[in-house]
C-alpha cells in the first residue's frame, strides 16, 4: 500500500505517467471534432464561432468541472471508475446496479468502437500525401499488433507513452498557436453567447451538438484511471492538456475562418493547419497518439471486466497478470472479443467519417449514469440537498442534450452501439439476477447441530478416509449457517472422513485492495472456517491465500497438518488437501415465472462459457472433486399418489 500512495503524490514522473495513460482519447479528439461539427455544412462565421464556443464550454463544464473537480472526489481508497463508484454507493439502494451496469456496458462498447475510429482518423491523413493509398489494411495491421502485444504486458512500452503524449500535446499547441497569431480575434468565441446563438438558430443544431460532444469523449477516462495516477497529478496535468487542446481548436478555427463560404469537401481541419513538409511527421505522431488512446481503452476494458467479475456483474473469466506492475492485468477472452469487435466495426463502416456516427453515443450514456451515481455519492457525503439537485439538473440537461444530439446518428451507424451496449448489459443483468435467483433457493441449516456427528465421523476408522484435509467453499454469510448441500456431501452422499474439515468463505469488500482473513474454530483442530475479506480489485487466487492461512495457523499451533498415517508421520510428511466444489443446478426452472425462467436459461448458457469455480480460484485440479447438487424450486402441491396393490 505504501507504493500505491507514493505513486499518487504530485511529481514530475506522476504528471508524465498521467499524460501517457489518461489523455489518449480526449487528446486525439482534435483529429475529428471540427470535421464533424462542419460536416457537409457551408463554412460561416456563425458556425465557426458557435462551434468553438460550444467546444470551449463543453471542455470547461463537462470535463473540468464535472470530472476533474467534482467526480474525482469520489475516490474509493485511491481508485476511480464507474464500478468503484458503484461500490461506494451500492448500499444506498438495490436499483443503483442498473446505472452501474448500463454505464459499464456502454464503456465496454466504447472500447470496441474507439480504437478503429481513432486509428482510422489518424491514418487517413496519409491520403493528403498519397491520395490512392488503401488505409484499411494499415489500420487492421496496427490494431492487430496492439491486441497481440497485450498478453506480454504493456509496462515496457507504457514507459514511452508519457513522453510521446507530451510531444503530441506540445505539437498540437504549437500548430494551433501558429494560426492563432494570424487572427487573435477568434478568441471572442469564448463568449457563451455564440454557443447559445448557434444552438438556438442553426437548423442543424442537434447534428452540430453531436459533433461538439466528441471533444469530451475521453472525460470518463480521467476518473477511471484515478487509481493509476492519483487526483493531484490528474488535476495539474489537465491544465496543460486543456491549454494545448484549446490552442489547437482555436488554430483550426482561424483556418476555417479563411475558408468562409466554402465546404470542407473531404479536407480535415486538423491536418490542414500543418505545413505541407511537416505532414508526414504530424501523421506519424498522430498515429502514435491514436495507438496510445486505443491501448488506454483496452487496458481500461480489462480493469472494468476484472472489477465486474468480482462484483458478480460478469461471468468468471481467466485473468492474467503479465507483469509485476500494479494494475497491469490481461483478460484473454475480452482481448479477443475486443479485437473481433474492432474488425467488425472496420468491416461495416470502413472509414472514420462513417464510424463517427457509431462513436460518442455510448459515452453519453456512461456520463449520464455517472451523474446519477455521483449525485448519490454527494448525498452520502452529506452535501446540501440543493447543491446535489443543482448538480443533477445542470448535468442532466447538458448530457440529455448531448444524447439528443447523438440520437439522429442511430440511423447512420449509432444502431451498432445500441445493439452492442444492449448485448453487454444483458450479460451483466442476467449474470447478476440469475445468481440472485439461484441463491434464493439455496437451503441453509444451523451448523452447530452437526458438530457431534462431524466430530465422530472424523475419528470413525470404519469409514474409509476421504482426505486428511477436506476443504469446502461456502457462500453462507453467517458463520452460524452452512449450506444443506455441504452437510449432505459430508455425511450422507458417500460419507467423507477427514482429519480436518475446512470451510472457506470469500467476501468481496467495497474497498479496492482489502486483503484480510478471520479464522473461526468450530471444533478445535477438526472443523475450521476461514473468512477472506478481499477488495474488488484484489487477486482472488484462493489456493495461494489458503496456503498462507494454513502456514500461519501451523506456526500458532492452531492446526496440525502432519499426516495421521503412521508411516508418513514418521517422516514429517504433511497430509493431503482435497477440495470439494459444489455446483448448484436448477433442475425444474419450468415452475418459475417467464422472466425469471428466461434469466436462468441465459445465466446457465453464460455459466457454460465462463470459468469454473475451481479454475477461477486457482485450485489444483488434481485434488478437486466437483459435485452437482440440484436446487429444488417447489411451487407445486404435494403429489397425491394412490396405492392400488
């Protein structure tokens, strides 16, 4: 934890890391924002000044005030992001799982759309120098390499991200400044009147708003990456980043001012402010920045999935730790789902102009969900009600306006985002609810009733010994209870004699990195329960954690692990450990209502695709027995059978 806090302190290294990790998405937005705002429309002074005014106030109200100043306060022991925020407030109401799951699903959808869009927008600049160059194969190669590299860990190349993004931001600031000095009068667009005038008088105001929104799409990443950089580093580095972005936007505004009365006709304002000789260097730096933006989103998706798994919002999947660097994780299944998704986006939309319609919509939804959760958090922190209501109303209006501006895009490509987000949300909803339905039909019994029989069974040599140490994973939250299925497994279903019976329970805490355990000795040295309290970001490799606990208990003489077989005990050989994993299966879901039955069917399909409990907890498969136990849903009356002979 000491290093964790150290990373969060304000430092030059921390600021450089922030540049490399956080600002890829928002930092590459000058590539396409004005191309989207102008679109096929005639370039007029009102459109230029109104567009610039909208961009300035969006970056100020949405990114600076909502995210950098307000949302970064929702700090869960140094961690940020929508699931960290959900963990902070989930006790305030069961309904909060809906905004958390919707926001998480939309963020994952964004992780599929952003890489091909950003890389395409950068590579398409090559067409200015080489008009007939095929850009799609180049984008496919770049994206494929990014996804292949993930499994090796990105800590080595990650060190280069900060300096590259510093070069990128400095480059776009200098380019913008070179035009801004030609016409400083463009700065009058800071006056919010121009934004108001354009949005109330322009016949295509909603379409313009959809383009403006693209300037703040990376704002959610500022909060998601709080754990990697710390609040102070994010807030200070944002001052530099925002200055560079605004200088570039104003520079593009001056170039557009010189094009009044014309149409863009395929020209890209971002590349148009570059001197012709510099174009190839500019494209190279833009491509590197786009790769970094994609990398940040992919890493963010891995973190999101790992948190969702531990919060029981996503099926259990394999999670690897490719390097020792904190927060460095790799989720193989998600990596290849994202790669396939990116290839599908490229196949359907082919160029950044078409992808633009699918982009932005999902982030608007995530921002709305974050607003709801932050409002609950502020209330929990006892902020005055009128301030919380003001926050909700102001950002509700801003984000609903952006959503309305993005809705026309549904017909032109936004449908892809909607379908993608809906599929991802359905997985979270079915996994969470299916688990709750199954838990409802699990039967628990008082454990103390079974102490005498377990104690006698342990010493009954007429029953063949099943294992020296027999370990069960229990979901009983109360120590006084145990699943009936575990008692059935020990006593009735092939009685299992063991020297020591262990019950392991994992409780995922609302804090990110908790690593604690508590031991309850029901029958000294015979029946022991271990409760693990693990944070939602902590690694849940139960085999390693359990071994550590056993070593501690042996040191304290609370348990004996030497084999009770005389021949082995003579040589101080430890007894064997055997795990029994009980898989609960709903057998008669037909007696459930239609909706619950559908959820259970979907949940069971997902369970087949997900990692088994024994693999998820990293247990030694050679010493694991899996027992399937039916969960009986008894809505029927007692069956009347008549004996006739």
